[in-house]
C-alpha cells in the first residue's frame, strides 16, 4: 500500500499554527533562543542572540533572564556571553528515553555493530534533515565524530536518501527542491534530476550508498525503516573510512547485513506511525 502525505512538512503548517489562539508566542521565542546555540555559535551575547534568532533585544533580554534563572543558560565566565548548561540536555535525553522507535531499534543496531565492528546509527527525519538518535560506534579508529542530535541533510547522506527513496516520488522531489543543496565536497551531488535518479536506484537496491559526499574519506550506506503500511519512519546507516574499506567491499560485505537489520527493525516497529517532520495517510 502506498502512503500519501497528509501534509508535506512541519514548515507547511507553521503559518496556520502561529495564527492559532493556542499558539504561545513567548514559549516559541524562548525555545528559539535555546536552539540558536550550536558548534558555530557556542557562546553569544545579547546582540548576537538577537541576530541569530531575529528577535528584538528586549525580547532576548527577558528570554535570557528567564532561561538563566531556570538553569538552561549560564554566563560564559565573567563575560557578557551566554552558553547552554548541562541542564539543557534534559530536553534531548527525554526524547531518547521515551521514543518507542529508538527503544525497539537499539538491540538490532547494537547487534549490527558487533557483527560489523563499524559505526552503526539510527537517524530520524526532521524538516529536510536526518537527526542522529542512536549511535553505536566502532572500536576502530574513526576520523569523524558525529554526536547524538547532529543534523545532516537528507539529499547528500546515505540515511537521508534511503529515507527519501521510501517516500512517494512527488514528495521526495519536494524535499529535494526545498533543501539548501550545498556541495560539502567535490563529490556532493546537488542536481535535482541526478538526485532523483539516485533515489530510484535506492528503491531498486533497497539501500543507498554514498562516497565522500558530506565528509572527505567517508563511505556510508543506509537503509530505510518502514512500518506495516510501508510508511518510512527512519533510516539506519553504517559509516566506514576509505582507509579500511572500498565501496565494492561495502556493497558485498555490509549491504546485506544492513538490509537484514533494517527489515528486522521494520518488523519490530510495524505498529508505529510516522512522527516529527512528516505525517502520512493511507
């Protein structure tokens, strides 16, 4: 049974939500302050926060004061800059501790990690990105560190393309069009027509393989997790370095194990419904 989207993305409904009398603008502004911090902006003063969020200085002052009083923000030493505190982890870890898909998938991903000895991950969709929600790392040397919560674009990642390949073609095309298709390396595919061809190949193969499209020296292979109705829920991937692997080896040795694991997780998650960025109806 083919799943059809009831709404394309969270972004498509944001305007309607903001117009609702139930929408709490102050809460939304406070959350936008918390989510403004990241690797490129680990600490910010009030003016920098205003620039990062688009909020005025008065709103930033009130939001920062409140978040600092609640323990989510703290001053960076004796400066006027603020950082997230360890308390801010509560929001993310709460999801990881309560998400049914993560709970059901973890034993299978851990077993895949033991079988392959390589980094194995579970990623869920959000807007046009995939988010790492479970990660079992390799004991071997890995040149790339990807923490839980890291967001990477769908269009140029193995997990993202595997996920997109399980969507109706017209919806996958919308996601590709909406993506900011930057070339992270010289190998990144950014042309929509070429990406649609790669998605078709992933549909045929049951997995997606990428080589150095987002990180130099990285090979990744991804397969989609679906429910009983064929609706995509997430994707798993295996990431390996060129120093130990070649693409043909990944295809022959890792692809079958990855696909089998994706099928096992899909069976365990057959009763779950898509959540987050996309909702579907049959």
